[in-house]
């Protein structure tokens, strides 16, 4: 029974870590394209 509990913890921890990694990866591109869109549309700085 203890072995099953460890596997459940490994699967939950791994999937949670994967979700955090995907969120950071996707949000990086969203922020980048949002900044490029503002640069093109409103002539704002990329560093604001």
C-alpha cells in the first residue's frame, strides 16, 4: 500500500510541475507578443 501512495505522489508532483513549467513558457510568449503588439500599434517602448 505504501508503494502505491508513493507513485500517486510522484504522478501528482510531476504533473503539477509540468503545469507550472507550461504556464511559465506560454506566459513568456504572451508577454513578448503583447509588447511587440504595443510597440507596433502605439509606438511604446518594449521596456515599459
